[in-house]
């Protein structure tokens, strides 16, 4: 029996609360994962999971095994990272998640450069605006805007994303251009599912922060859907500047309420503790950050940019269970 692999399956089952989701995380079939856990139960002569309509939970014996399994797996991963550091090789699987807007704007160039520089690095990129638990889902790295997410991770603030309120000139010609934040209530607002806007949105100018009333007429889960609605001239929206910069330059879109802008959002790199110093993660970050810094509307901290061989260490990073920021795109 491959104890480490079977322990991985047990941990995944408990952390996801579902054998089906655990199998997806482990990239094996659900029957295979169930058989692995059954084999562990036979080996330790004790039931480890309670299986019910609402998912799976550990038994008393399962909790004991789970505690030791996590410790064993953490030690094993640290050993692998230390061995990889000795070899100074960049290869193997690397699972990365980030929000959809950033992924569709910049990641094509990042992946092409990574493939050229590190042909043995196997990157799996998952664009997702949900704040997934990167520990439970076995991601090596997340790029997040606004929030650091779950506990048991290490987060490093690397900069901010700037936003803008936009609409087509034709729409503003028709309904009128607002002069104050309170005038936004007269326009139709398109919300993005990752935002918390409902009846008001936060705008700022010269240090002044205002809750501007809005009338939400549509909420979409994809940035492209918001852009399509904007281009159709049916309302206005809040968008990260990098996503609509070219449309502002050509005049296809126009800034609404010039001088006022949405609040900036902090950008974080988030790591599971086990991958915080892995060479393959550092190598990917060295490629990612310069591309990120080139985006209009994104400010990357100079201290975050790679200098020579390695990116900045995580000595000044902080744990996500000590800080929470506003979630969103």
C-alpha cells in the first residue's frame, strides 16, 4: 500500500467534505479514492470516515489518523522541496489559480515564456474568481486581488489594482453624464459576481471616500459578459483598468464621473505553507511579476519585482489567518 498517497486521499476527503470532490483534487476516480480509504480503514482496523447525505466527516479514529497524516505529508513535501532546492531544477507539476480577468489579459504571454525557459515545468492554470482553499485544492500558488483567503497559507502583498467606472459615450449622451457620486443612481449598473455591490459602490477622490448609490440591473459571472453589456450601450460598470484600457484609448468606452474612481484593491501572492519556498514556485513568480507590472492600471511594489536570480523572499510575508481584506476582482 502506498501510505502517502492513501493519506493524501484521506486528507482531501476530510478537507473537501466529499469523496467526489476529493477524487477531483487527487485526479483519480471516486471509486479508486473510496477504495484507498477503505484500505486504510482495514489497515488500521477502524472506521475513519462517516459517510452521510451531507458528505464525509472523520470519526474519532479518523481524527487521530488525520492529524498524523497531515504531519507526515507536510514533512514529505518539505523534504521534496529541499531536494528540489539542492538540485536547483525547475520541473514537475505546478498548479496556479488566479481571477479570470487577470488570466485572460496576461497569462498567455506568461505561459509562453515559462514554457520557453522551463520546458519541464508543467503548469496547470485555473482561472477562478471564487476564493478557493488552495491548501484543500492542492494549488501551489494563487494570485489574488482584495483578499488573501483561507487560513494555513502565507500571503505576500505585491501591489494594487486600479479601477475605473466606464460606459459607452453613446449611453452617456442618452442618459446624461453624472456630475456627483449621487448622480450614479440615475444610470443602469452592471455588477460583477465577484463584487459585493448591491445598492451602493465605493468611489474615492483625493482621499475622500463615498458610498455612491447605484441601481443594479444585471450581475454577471464573467468579465466578458460585463464588457459585452457595456459595448451594447446598456449601462455602466466598474472595471479594473487593465481590462478596458485599450477601449478607453480608442474612445470605445468613456470614464464615468472623471476624477472619481473605485477603491484600489491589494494584490497578493498566496502560497500553501508547504510550497512557500519551492524553486519551481519562485521561478514562476519571477516570470509572472514583470508581466503583471506592465499592465496599465496595475502597480507592483518595486520590492516585489525580481532582482537577479530569485524573487524576494517570504521573510516579510504574513499569514492569511491574521488579516482579511475586502474580497473581489
